[in-house]
C-alpha cells in the first residue's frame, strides 16, 4: 500500500511490482502517464495495481484504507469509486449477504487513456475466484469503448453480474447479460438477489408513502423564501448519486461535479439554487484533511448554509469505517444544532436529511451514529438514495 506524494509514486510502485507484489496506490496527484506505465508493468507481471487515488479495498475480508467491516460472502466488487464501493458493500452486508473481495481501481481507470486496465484485471481475477459467485461493477460514466470492453469481460466470466455506472448509458449493458442498476441501493439489491439465484428487482423507488407526514411537518415549519436543497457530501460518489436523483425530480442542480458547464459552480464555496457539493474534491482538500477524516470543513459549510435565507433542506452523508473520523455523526449533529439556532434567530427552520454508510461492526457503530443524528432532529434514512428522494419530494412541495 503506497501513500507518498504523487511524484514519488512511480519509483515506489515499480520497485514493488518488480518484486512481485500487488500494489494499492492511495496517493493522488500522479500523472496519467505514470499511471499508464505502472498498469502496463502490472499487466506484464500478472499483478494488480489499484489506483492511483484508490481509497478503498477489501481483499480476503481485510479492509485497506477507507473501508467498512462487512461480512464475507459471494459478491465480488470492482469499483472506480471509493465511497461507491463502501456504499454497496455496506448495503450487501445489511441485506444478509457478504463480499468476497472489493478491488478499487482509481478514478481514472475507465478513461480512454488508461483503458480500464485494473477493472479488466479485477474482473478476470474475480471470475477465477471460487468464492465469488456474482460480480458487481461500480463506476462513474466510463469512456464508451472502455465500458464496452468491461461489460464484455464481465459477461465472459460466465458469472451473473451487475453494473452501476452513475450517469452513464444504462442501455449499453443491453444484450451483455450484465444487469444495469440505476443507483447504489438498486445495485446492491440486485447483486444479493443474483447470489440467491433470484431475479433482480426492477425499477427505481420513489418517495415512500410513510415519508408523507415527515414531508408535511417539515414543509409547515419552513418560512417563505426557503426553497433550496443544499447537499454537503464527504463522499464523491454519494454526491454524484444525489445529484442524479435530484436532477430527475427538480430543475437545475448545481455542483462542483456537474458535467454541464452551466450547472458547474463558478465558486465551489458558494451555493446557487439547488446545490450539491463534494467536499472531498481536490479543490477543498489541498492542504486540508479529507472531510471523512476531519469533518470541520463541512461543519463550517453547514453553518454558512444555515445563514442563507433560501436554504430549506440540508442533505448530508456520514461515512463510517476504518480510516474515517471516530465520531462523524456526533460532529455533524453538533453543527446541525448550531445551524438550527442560526436559522431560528432569523425566524426560519431547517430540514435536515442524512444517511449513514456503515455497519454495526464498524469502529463507530452504525446504530450509535444514527442515534446521534436523530437526537439533533435529523431525518435519518437507510440509504443515500432514499435521503435524496425525500429531499426532492420536500423541495417539490415548496417550489
């Protein structure tokens, strides 16, 4: 596991690969040229190079870097997304199944330049692994040609497979035998169903009927002019998922991750209309710890958003596991309480929705973290997708 400044990664990784070692490269700021060179070398030697910028892996039940404590089981994951891997592995565990291995690739792996080398090797390795019965592929939109090769490789293993390519072309999986999921929750449910020899559930869920009293209660508390959702995320993939779900139900979701230029925030420190922000993106973390390690940066943003008279809903993620802050929900709850006071002084209220990505086995303990948030008045949902749908339903009623 390599975690050194980016310019030094090539030297260290080449030495490890030449010694016959698989590598996980946690470091960022590694050039694309170095990434391609290292992955070619790994291929030549029949080794796995995860990364650069690979934050999560579970190998043989052992957590590397940011990862949760989950049961071992039949689902093998390959992901170009750290929090995406964490989210699906946690949901698989909650559904009573488990993970054989989770192989991180680094966020650029499925680009045209890199060509999906680590994901393709990971698929082959899981295809040959007797403990892996189902494949689950997780990524943001890949290059179309790379996606085609990845889907073909998954199909060639002969094992059932699920693909979640957030914001990608779901129709690309048609005819490949790979089940295309629309969000992380749906992907986890599909993988567990296939592992049990069942058909994956079809269709995405909408706002649940049991949320109606919550939505009405929150709507009645808000003051005139409070209209917008402000999503403040520590996990990039969870931010992407929320942006997509909100975008299907509301107009114009601004973000520092937005692909459409008109929706990309000119200043990521300033929200515009409905906004979701990945606070773990490089813009925010230069010279500062990632918000999953130190939530102080997000807590500051929570208070700023509370002072905006147009803020109606705060949408948050809380990520547990090895490497994460020892009490992220407790820290967020303290900030939420202060934010509610700020809004109340101005004659306003705040609705706060959140999900916790974690398990009872994590060092922070899922139930303890959820209780801390509920104690601060936060509406806590079992998944990020459900928290986003609730937020969209509430915002739709006050638009």
